[in-house]
């Protein structure tokens, strides 16, 4: 029933100051009540405006630069906010609050992907830390920087399982494994949102890109994806289900066409699964202009049809597509879209605005930038995360850490390219705020060794003019450290590569430097796994530093000197060659496991998922189960002890896998179900445990998402240890 105040407002009988407080403005009422009250006050036109997102400020997304910011109606639902300071937002918000009939605040969103101004490592690297606590803290820090700068909503985390390193967006997710993506998704949602979305230091999270975007054919971006229902449920949906359980406020649909039905208008994934089976009560936004992109995708004949398909499938908000604002009104009047559906979508938008406290505090405090951004503790947190993300891939003869070398030659294109270390989606991060490799190594080794720097080689192209002098520098040194890899624009959105080897010129440079006959360390900075088959044999040690953000060269300098004991392990498989893709640990078994192998390369990857070395050594004890057989309803504990048998303290991550060798729907050879990282002081032993709940850890879903647990034999595995567990 309409409240009297609202009725009068709608009929224009009563102006706001005279009517007293409408119920939706009463902060003491429950959100649901306020939403319903406001909804009843709204005209169709006002409702439809809430379902649109435009932009405000200067876009830094090169892919979207052509889009022109339209004249913004004050009653708009949401804006992508490109500024770093809140002033412009507040000005726009003032229009919404003061110049519209109902005073509904605008929701400001932005891509805070791995930091706002304090940029920390890319997500693929974060996952290699296996430290969900640290990732939660980093997201919490990014949330505070963002919210205090005028952003209420981040388009993060990206939880697209990705198994093709050619796809540039592999850098934005947590790797190839569903469980890993789910675990880091939960941590980041908790970090962004905290326990109270209305806090002035938290933002709403957005699970993206829903769903299956990572299956892009041949790693090309925006393209078709062929995904069976079984694979959808096994591989691509689990991180989203975890994110919904963690309370993520929003979801972004993806660009890809899922086996004939684009995600933007996919009623199965949006309505049946997300909103139906999982009971998601939040808001679903499209990806950038994805609604009109239903036309080139072949799903809609025109923009009106695109709007109809998307909204009826369950997509609530149109990101800059201008289909909802132009056509929903006539679609409703023609009966092609129901008013109930519009109300449902608006309800979701309003609920978020109330939860964020925007009705009570629509404006952002205008605090000077140096009091909210890049604070020393933020930098320090980014550095710790970067240290834990670094993966020591190879360390022949214990070359690392470097100790006692009189002269170190530091070569390669990364040496003087701090901006590249930010990675893609670097928010408001600035290249000049990244610690350059040159400065970091000078500081790290300056007192003990002479460090000679020489880029010597470009990222790509064919300028070999620096090769000869670089070789001379290498000859003068006791050890050569090569900083090679990718520019930041080579990964991320629209950043696919057809070959994930290092560019030819970089490979040649490595071959050339080998002529100096010195021990060689290869340090890689990349936004994807690289195929290193040709260069791996030439290097004594290999370190993957990823794209660490503002800490730049400092964390890896610490690893090279031994100040930091590396503890990262791969969240994604490194293939030998590009042709080996897709190669990932949780594949299904072949019918002839010993046959069908490649003739030209070993069929195993170069570096497996979970691979990563340390400067100390760990010895694993026996894997024990608290009981060897259980019913489906009982639980048990698996445990394994790990001893640090080396001479320095180190952190070890134990990955717990399960396998079900015979199942009515075949299962992967191994599936990660739990991981834990612990610091183990030299000489000490720690016990790692996995509390197994068969209903959760040994059950699987069928192609409709129905969970089942079969009686039979399962295996619990850690490294090469494997024990049988019987479920009866
Ligand atoms: C990307 C999204 C991003 C959006 C807004 C799109 O092009 O795919 O990940 O959140 O733009 O910037």
C-alpha cells in the first residue's frame, strides 16, 4: 500500500519539505521496507533510469575510449567514476540528491582490480602466495582508498578460471583451478565488503565475468566459448557460488557466448542458477556495452531486441549500452517486458544503495589525497604480498640467493621499465611511484657487490644494437641476472598473444648472453604463464616475479639477495610450448594414459601447478587419516607433518587433493580441495590438517547442478603421498 506521503509526491500534491519524512528516508526502518516504499513512489521512467550506468570523468580504459560520456540525467542509477578525487562525484551526487523528485543517490563504480592507487600484484600472482589472509587485507586496503576517493563499488574480483595462457585476462583471475579461485574470491569479497557495507572504508564487490569467459576459443578475447553444462558446473560456476555465499553484493555478466546463448542474455545462468538455485539477491550488471553487443553476437536483430532479451534473462543493469534507457519503456508498454521484472531489477539496485548507506551519506568526505592514498602501511602491505607471490621456478646448484659475487650484471628490458610492473588494470597507480628494478638492486646489493646495469634488449622488435655492449657487461660480471618478460599491455583485456614464448628478440638475447659463460639468473615479469622450453636450459635459476605493482623491483631484489625466502607456488601450469595448451593439472584421464603423447616434446608441463622452490628444504611425513572409512554423513581429519630440514626459516604451502577413480560422471585425476600455508622455523616440524566432510569435499555436481555423493573408494593426496578412503 502506498504511503500517503509518497502518493502525494507522485501526484505532485505535496512538495518535499512539507510532506515530512517519507518512509524510505527513515534510516531506522529495515532496508526491505525502505526499498518497497521508494519503489511505490517511482514512475516507470524513474525506475528505468535506475537500471542504467553511464560514466563520469576521464576514462583510462583504452578499449573503451571511443565511448562518449553522454549528458548525464541526475536520476541515473550508476556511474563509472574515473576520477581519483571525490569532488566531481560529490557535484554530480548533489544534482541527484537535490534536483530529482525522489533524491535517490547515484552509485559510483570503478575497476579497483589490484589496488586503487597503491597497486599490488596482479591476481594471478596473488594466488601464488596461497595466503588468503594477505589478499583479504589487500582488498580491504584497496576498498578504503577507493571509498574515500568517491567509489562505492568495485568491479572485482575477477574469478574466471583460465587455462589458456594466450588469453590476456588470465592475469586478472586466480589461475586454472576452480577451488583456488573460490578461495581467493571469498577472501577478496570479505576484504572489499567487510562486515558493514555502509562503512566509509568498504565497497561493494562484483563477481565477474559471469560466466565461462576464461574458456575463450584459442585465447582470443570476447569470442565464443564452447562449454558443456557439465564443464560449466565442474569448472566455471564454483567460484561464483562461493562468492555468492560470501555475500558478494553484485555480479557482472560476461561478454562471451556460452555455447549459443551469450552470457548477457542467458536465462539459465542468470535467472535459473544465480538468482534461482543460489538465491542471489544482489544486482547483476552487464559488462561494458555488452547489451548492444548481442547484435554482432547474432542473438538480437536490433538494440530493442537486445534490451528485451537481456532484461528478461535476468540482467538488471545496462553498463553504458544505452539499450535499457532507450527501449525498456516501450517494451514494458508493449507487454514484452513485465513491470514485475523491472521492479525486481530496481529493487536490487535500491537495496544496494541502502546497504551502502548512500541515502544517509551520499557524499564522500573531501580529504587530501596524501591522507587517503599510498599510505606507508599500504605500500608495506603491497610489498609483503608481492614477496609472497614470487615463485622460484628453478635453482640449479643453489645459485640463488646471490652471495659473495663481486660483480653482478643486471640486463634486460625490465630493468628500466617501472611502469610495466604495474600490470594491467592498474587503477590510479602511477609508473613513477613504482620502485624501479635498478634502484631496488642498487639498494639491495650496493654495499656488497658492484652492480652493472644495461637494458641491452628491447621488449620486442628487432633492435639488436645493445646486444654487444650487454655481452661485454656480462663478461665483466660474476653472475648475470636477466630481467625479461612482458609489457603490461600484453595481458589484461584485449591483451591476447598467439604465442606465449618470450618474444624472439628476448630469446635471442638470452642465447647471446650465455656466451659470457657466467651463471645466469632469469627473472620474469609477466601477466601470464610463459612457455620457456627454449630458454629454460640456458638459465641456472629462474624466478617469476609477475607484475608486482608499486613495490616494483624491491621484493624480487630481496629474493635475489636472500633477504626474502621465496614461498610462492604456481596457481597456473607453465607449458613447455604454446602448442601444449590447454595443459592444466586437473584434467581428466586419457583412455590410454601411456599413449597419445606428443612426439616432439614431453607431454608433462615445464612447471606444474603448485610448483615453487624455497631456499630451505621441507620433508613430508606420512599422510594419515583419522579413519579409513566413513559414511557420507561422517567427517574425518587428514594430516601430514612437514619438517623444515634446511638452515633457514621458510613458509610451506600444503595442497590437499582428492581423486575419485571411478564415478558415474568421470572426474579429473586430481582436484584441489584445501590448502594451507605455514611458516616453519628451521629444524622444526608443523602439522597440516584437512578436515574432510565427504558431503562437501567428495561430492560432485551433475550437469544440472545437483550434488551427489557416491559410495566407493576415494584418494586423499599431498604431493606423491596418497591414501585410500572408503565411503560407504
Ligand atoms: C571489462 C570489465 C570492466 C568494465 C568496466 C569491460 O571492458 O571487461 O572487466 O569491469 O569494462 O571498465
